[in-house]
């Protein structure tokens, strides 16, 4: 998918939504961009695959119309308490559902057609910075250099250990599990179903399929440790979850799973690497969605990079770029992450979430204000 020429203007580690957004914008502006992706396209990833319409105008501006790819339109939110009590509320801005399997591949094609080089099955094993230049090495023994590196490699990676990032030593107990299913469920609704220790989301994606994805935090003294046991003995205590699982056709031979990721705050810049997407700060599932925030963050970063002459970058220019990116990232996402983490603290405990969900629904203005606080405004093009 690309030539292996070593010197570039910008190297992007990770070809997810954030990395591909940056690749598209920077390449279209004339920069020589290389994306190093450890996987291949298309592939499935643990993700809610629900995307706020705040990002829709921007996607269309780069030539991607999700509805031409089969995306579903979502306008309603349903939340169930652990006992199975449902509440419903409209989503003012609305959203759409589209799988990462389809979306990432479509964005990869756009990035390549925009001039970016994309190398797949290249896991970055080392990044070093010296004399205002980065040297990046992949598992294929290839080496590349560039004055700027963007880290968009996801929630947790061996690079985080190399960078000695604060969160990487933490054993959180979090597990994320994703299925694709066929089931009888309203096509325009996203459901968020609570259970002891976590919550499960369901929403329609393309081709009449549904994404079924849950987050669970295993206690240190967990009795139930396997995915089937967690579902059978913990999640099914919510009758809504049990009904969905028992009345669906599961399309994966086994679920997509990710373990021990952290919701702790992360720095937007580490050792001069400009972090983006989940690498900059893992977005809680209650922040509207991480997909739109990853794309928005990459857009912000790309605009700042384009305002800097990366080919003649100086230590002073680099310092200014890093400081301004950190400031803008916090300005746009700090409050949203705060409210997402706050609301997440109300979920996962049977008693607390039962009371909190019922109380919020009893005061519609507060309920809608919290939804607005965890979603963004449509992104200016």
C-alpha cells in the first residue's frame, strides 16, 4: 500500500480514525505523510460504533458520506437500570451507526488517494528523538525518519511502556467485548443497559446488523472471570440484556476483546510525540462517543501542524506547537471527559445506577443538559 522510502514530513503511528483523519488533511495540504498501521484493512475493533452527527459535516467535506456506506440513522436513546426499568429520551443532534470494519477501510482509501503512504502490518517497536528529528523503527526492521510524529495507536500499546506513561503500569480490570449480531431491535435507537460492574450498548450499523458492545470492570476477587460466566451470572441479571443476548444471532466466531485499558487522564504530548485519539486520552463510552472525538482531535492537530513549517521546524516552533495543541485539546474535550467520567461513576453499581437513572429521568431538563454536556457541537469545516 506504500513505498518504504525512509524520510517523511510526518509519520503517523496507527491508522485508526484519528491517524487517518490527520493523514488525509496533511497529505491534501502537500505534506509527505507515512502511516504505519500494525493491523490491516478491513478489520474489526472493540468499539461502540455509534457516531454523533457532530462529525457528519466534516466527514462529507473529505468525501465520505456514511449513509452511502450503509450507515443507520439514530435519533433515540434508551437506558435501562440494572433491574430492567427502561427510560427513553430523544437525541437532539442525532447520530449514525457504522462499523469500524467499513469506516476505517473507507478512510484508508481516501488517505491513499489524498497522497498519504500507508504501510500495514507494521508495528512500531521504537521511537527516538534527537536533533529535532524522530527515528521510527517497525517490527519489519524498516526505519523511517521525520521531524514530526503523531501517536494514534489506540488505548494501550507497548510504546506506552517505552514512554513510561503514567497509566501503563495500572491493572484496571476493565474488559471491553464486542459482537455483531442480527436481532429484532429498533433501528433508530441506541440502548445502554446497566448491570453490576458495567454497561452494555446496542445500536444498528450497516447491512441490518447491530453492534453489541459492553464494558465490565472485574473486581480483584472476581468469582466469574470468563466472558460466558460474566454474561450468564452478572449481565443477565438485567432482563433487558438477557433478552437481547438470548434472542440474537451472533455473527462473529468469537468476540473482539480488549483488556486492562485505563480511563485515566493522559498527556496530549509525550516526548515530543503528538498524541491523538485514544492515545491522547481514552474517551469514556458516556462522552457521546470516542469516534467523533478522535476525528475532531485529529482535525485540530492537523490544522496546528499546517500552521507550522514542519520542514524547517525549530525547537521554539515545536514548543509552541506542543503547548497550543495541549491547550486546544483540553479546551475542546476536558469538560466533556469530566462529565463522561462523572456519569460513568454513577453506572456499574446496581443501587447507585438504579437511583441515579430514575432520578435524572424524572427531571428532563437535567437529563438533556447532561446529554448535551457529553456531546459536541457540529464541527466547523
